[in-house]
C-alpha cells in the first residue's frame, strides 16, 4: 500500500474488550473525505459509493454483455455468488460503521486479483456477484479460498472477535449454454446455499461450545425451545433433528414422521428405530458412522444412505450433523439436517410455491405413469422490471409473493402453480383443455387489470401467457416447455396482456425473429445498409403550421422487405445493437436538421433515444461533438424518452437528465398515459414536453371523455411549465375535437405520414428551399 493511504478512526469497544476491523483497516486516501461520523447510517447508494462497486442493475446488464462476449470468443465464464457471513449481526452488535468496514475490506481483497474484463457487482446488502473471464470453476474456487485465508490471517492479526468471512458458490458458463443472467445467478446461489448452511451448522456448534466454556457469565437469552424447533423445522424442506446423546432420545419433525412412519416426533432408542428402515446395503456404513458419534471419536458426520418410506419406496437421504460436548468433554447433543434427495430444492421459499424442478418431475411422472392429457401454461408479469425500478428489489419480491398467493387462490382443484424464475410462473392442469386454461387466465387477467397496492405502495402489472398441451404439442417435458415458452413470447410480441395457444405457425415466426436478428447485425456491420430515416411533421395545434419533425428509424432487408420498427427495435434492444443504431440515427437526423435550419432557423427535430443508450455511459459529449460538426445548437433538438424511463427512481437517471438539460437539449416524455406515471408526478419529472399517447385519440369523436382528459392533462402540464404534444391524429374530425384543448403541438397521419427527407422537403419546405 502507498504512503498516501491512511487509517480510519480507531474505535474501541471497552465494554466487551472486542477489537474491531475499524481499528486496523487501511483505506485509500481518495476515500478519506468520508468522515467516520457520517458512516454510521447505511444507505444503499452510499455503501455502493464506499465500496466503489457497480450496483445490481448495471451489474446484471454488464454480466449479460460479458456472457455474450464469452460466447462470441468461445471462452468460459465462471460466475461466483458470495455472501458476507453475519453482516446483519455485525451491524447490530458493533454498528453499521463496522459493517461498512468489513464490506470495504472484503471487496478490496476480492478486487485485487481481477483483470479486464472481469466483473464485480453488488446484488444486495450482503450479496455480491463476481464474473471471471476465461476462468475454470476450480480456478475460481481457488481464488475465493485464498481470499478467505487472507481474511482469516488479518482477523487473527488484528485480534478481531467476530467472524470475517463469506460463503460462495461457483458455476461455469460455457459458450454453448443458453442460460439467462437470472438463471446463472440462481445456479451460483444454490451452490452458495449449500456452503452457507454448513457454515451455520458449524457456527451453531461453536456457539454452544463457547457458551459451555463461559458458563453462566454471558447474558441470559430466554426463548421458547418448542417454538424455536418448530420455526426451524418449518423454515426448510430438510428434516431438522436434535438428539440427547446421554439418553438416546431424538426429536424429528412431523414431516419426517409422516414420510417414514416413525412412532412419533420424540423417539427413544432412535438409532435402533431408524436403523430398521435403512437399506441393507447401507446399514453397515450408517451404524459405523453413528457409533463414531456415540463414542465421541468424531465431532460431525456427513453420510448418504437409503431409507424406506411409508410407501415402501427407497429414498436417498443425506444426513449432516454435529456433536456438542458437555463441560467434561463427553457427548451431550447431536443435531443437524437430513436432506431427502428427492425433495431437495423443490420449494421456492420466497413464494412457497413448488419450483421448476418439481414441475419437471411432476410432468415426467405423468408422461410415464398414466399418460393423462394435461395443459401447461407459462405466465410472465409484463413490465415487472418497472416495479423493481420504481421501488426496490425487496418490494418486488413481496409483490411476487402476494401475486403468487392471489393466482393460487384462483386455481381449480386439478391445477397447481409453480415458480420458474424471476417473475415467471407455470400452471399445470390435469385433464384440462384449452377452454379451461382460457377461463383460468381470464380470471387472473381480470384481477391483474386493477391497480394493486401493497404496504401503501401502488403498482400495476398485466400478465402474458403461453399454452402447450400433452399430447398434442409434445411428448417430452422439454418439448412442452419450449412450445409454451414460444407461445408466451408470441403473446409478448402481440402486445402482452394475453394468452397464446401453441400452434406450428409459431415456429416459423420464431425462426424469422432469429433470422432477422442476424440480418440486423449484418446490416449494421455493413455500414447500416438497409437503414434509413423517415420524417413525420409536427405542427402547431392552433394553426396547423409546421413546427418541426420527428426522426423515425426504418429498415428494409433483401429477404423480408420493409420491417416494422415495432418488430426490429425490440430485437435491437435485446441484442444491444440499439446503441450503434441510435448513434447513427442521431447523426443522420442532426445533419438533416442542420440543413433545413439554414432555410428555416426555427425548425426543430425530435429524436428518439433508447433507455439502453443512456445506460451505456455519458452520451452527452458524443452528441455535442456531432452537433459541432453541423454547427447547430443543442436547443434545436428534442430528445424523446419513454415514460417508463422517467419513472425510474435512481440517481443515475437524474445525472443523465441533468447533463442533457445542462447541455441545452429539450427533453420530451413519449407515450404518456400508457405506463406508470401519475398526474401528480408530472410536477417533479424533469421534462419540457409531454407527448400524449395516440391511444387517447381513438374514438374521441364519439366519446368526449378522452377530449376532456387531454384538456385536463394539458392544463396540468401548463401549470407546471411543460408543453404538450398529441400523437395519433388521423382525421379532420379528430383534429377539430382536440384543436381547442390548449395543446401546443399535434402529430399524426392527418398532417403527414413519415416520409424520406426529399419528400418531406417537397411537402413542407419547397417554398423555403
């Protein structure tokens, strides 16, 4: 470490005599401006700044890019999920300042071995994701073990009383793998969970031994042992057991009693009672392991064996336990977990639904055993990401939980719901047909069409679904899931909030999208061949005179001809290519605006900017540099962003918008009224123009409500200093209905279709030119 580094304020906890990491931690001087007095309050953004680590949202996006890079370069990517042990306890016992120091120190150790393009980001308060490029699982595990060894050495060196460590899980991503970011994180999390559980077992044993050694000098902790055991047993799908080594009496959970027909939860001479259920081939190893524990020769055991359940089936079990000794060193208690290998990881603990593994097992069982027809529906919550962005991940988890409960309550007796991943669920209906699935989906859809509220926070999510049936659409599990997923994707493409039944026609559409993706990539790599920019006029509402134009992307490919932006823009966003196209569109539109402003100085150009472009970093310098080439001011351009982007409550968004405003650009909110913003939120949204979605124009000549609504929105916007543009005016009658509502601008087919620059000049600028 350099001489420029300084020590954090030394703190001593005289009461307990415990030394803390803050006494010895050395941090870089550039962090020294953060006073110790201000570090006691843990706030998410502050801690992210403290550790200098990327946050969850940007980290997951970067991980997706890294996965794609590894796939293109045919390299292995190894992802590590690590969790700081006991952070909450450290915060509660020694203060958040100490917890922050531990986070900073662990992060510093982990980062020391990273090279480009390795990635480290923070997933939650005490959870982190590490992605190691071109690294094996063994190599990643070796790195983490070295970090743990270094932490332990520092802990001993500094005399730190509490445990300063982490648990981790490692999973490799091969170029041929097709896992999503969430699936990869889940795989690593599941492997971390195994290590975390072992850590807690070991720590519990250490605490019991420590308390025995310290006698009665420690403060008392009163609790109801009966309730404690019940809470532990009901919080996991493992069987929690505890035994008195001196009496041979053991306690087992009710689920295990029911599964294996034990005489009761309290079992005397447990080794003999349980031993008769052990498979003959496994009994010797089982008895030897138990005898080692009984004789005190070992402190713990980890053994797998088969036991017969009440149905006469042999179940593979894994028993992990640890012994606790009394003051004389004799065996006193033996406690641990028994994992039923057939039930491992079958429950999603957040929603308490069965998970994808149970779904797979159930479907395969029906395919083999009875061959009864059934239907598989896969549901996805539309725009659920907005809920996480509006609030936070923990609130989003609660929304998933209450949504799962609500949907489950709507299902008939022959249906069961499963959680697959993230905001995706499955419903399996035995002996059900398409009509029954439609009825179920409509009940769910009706419930979700209303704004929901939880803990005083409001949110709105619709659902989309895909359906596949056995035996019509497939005879294998993966085949049925694929068909249902294709159908779900089709529902999303059709506008969401609907269900699609699988048909063979969907496959060509899927293949078309994949092919279009490759054609788009080819077009961009060949100088944006096939892309063009069309211009649609924006007029003054009161007079119909030209105000400016909106630049709109168009694409034509040799095989399929002209492709709708509604089809190719989502493909570009999904692949990340939207950033390259966005820069090209900006350059083309800015150049055209500069040309037209030579003849009409007040001409304004509106350009759409994708949320993905803004997340790639500071795009303002590139924009300003481009405008310098055309000798035009930023004030001549209006940058249009979707409504959902303005509703993201995050500091990075505010920074981007402040920079764009500061540079002189006008900002517009596109598609207002179709997403998450409330009328009251308009006051605080940093936008100059509100563009009301075209959906409010349809039927306006027959129903005056939309006209009244447009007028009210316009008045409200004017009161907070914002202009209003209405999209989608297609007829003279519609224009008359909205002309006097106070709007500044109107855009729609009635005044002009999007056309090439030459045609736009002929229609609107011929006199000036």
